[in-house]
C-alpha cells in the first residue's frame, strides 16, 4: 500500500528573528539566510517527482514554493487558509512588550494555549479548525502521490500533532526551525507515520 507522502516545510529565517516576536499573518521579509534556505529546498527535490505544491500565501512561504516549482512541473497553489495563527493586536510585537502591556492575558494564554486568543486574533483551536480541512482536502486530492506544503511553525505543529495523535496542548513539544523539512506518510487506513521531524 503506497502512502501519500507529505513534505511539510517551514519557511526560511525572517527579518527580526533575533527577538522573540509574533509575526502572525504579517508579510515579513526573509533574511539572506532565509532566502538561501528557500533556494536549498529546490535542490533537495530536484531529482524527485512532486505531484503538487501548496503554500501559505504569505511571502515568506511563497519564496520557497516558487523555488521548488522551478524544477518541477507542478505549479504552487497559494492558500490563505494555510497562514500562520492570526495573532490580532499582538502582531509584530515582541514577547517582552506583550508581557509588559498584557500581563494578565499573557499569563492566561500560557495557562490555556489552546482556547485563549489574543485581542482581535484567533485561538490555537480556531487555527487548527481552519487548517485541518485544508490538509485533508490536499491529501485526498493526491492519494499515493508526493506533496510539498510550505507553511509556518504553528501550522506545521498542528499537522504534526494530528499525525501522531497528540493533543494541541503539546504544541511546543515539537520544534520547527526555520527552513526545516518534515516528512509524513499518510496511509488509506487512516494511519499516519512521521518519517522525519524538523529535518
């Protein structure tokens, strides 16, 4: 039984990475290293047939998807519903700023990362409910194929947690470095096997 293989990628390093901050759905730019990481993905897949390429429609993901597409017959499909967690009023702010400005809400979110949302933003549960149907649609459209999906740290963690059957509360038990490559095999009996994590 041939699995449907998902190559789940995180975009390259972004400007401002030196400080812990929430970029959310802001269209931040890549650093020089981030652009190199995006180009490196293309080389990784150059001797492999990819059946489909999907990507968040944010710039930092599109760069990698476009680089991969240069050596593939498949053209990227950019999806707004694959964007990072909508962080609302916290977008662009550093963790230090937020702890000072929103100390009670900051602590409440630490206590319940799944259900507590930032002002004007979405909760982790809401983001997962947005992303899960998209992933299922992608997988069912390319059964037995090899798929590339370029997304974000939060989105990737949700997909990986679902693959191993772990709850959303374990979000930060999985690392997703800039430019990382995860591989998940999905079988028709509903079993998913994570072959590579944060590679």
